C-alpha cells in the first residue's frame, strides 16, 4: 500500500483493500473491530475457526495496513487503522428493497426498449 504525500490512498490501493477484505471471516473480524479493540482470544470466541487460521486472517489485514495491534503483556490487541472500513461495514449492513429502475430507452439515441419486465 502506498499513500500519497497527502496521506490518501489511490483508487488502485482502495481496490486492493476491497479484494483483501472480501472474505466472510475477514468481514466478521472487521465488524468486530469496528466496535473496538479485540484480542486474539476474543476472535476465537465468535469465529468458528482455529487460532492459526484467525492469525492468518489478522496477518493479511495487518500487511495491507487495514488493522494493527499493540502488545499488552502476553496479549496482542488488534484495532482498525483504515478509515474506509467502518463506512464499508455500514454499506454491507444496509438493506436495499429493490434494484434501480431500468431506463425507458437509450439516453443517446432515444431508441430501443428494455427487454425485461417494467416496474413502476
């Protein structure tokens, strides 16, 4: 991940982040971290996967700068770093009642008809 001089991620970097987080377990991890700091043992309680598997997911998220951790005694406590993640989590929670409406015709030629069923 590269940040520009202003500290902002490029579109390519954001796409890479989307690829990295696009896994059910990583989404669960990020949802939990959006509520606050968590230790590895916390993740084992709500994820039904082994500790080494949890560690692999955390390591990948950390490698991309999405999360980080601090050490408190023998515990590694993880937290979110990427400010885009809480927004993405909120979008994933959102319910959409229906698809966007199809156009009546081509906006350029003003010809053609949508072959599907028209909704009002």
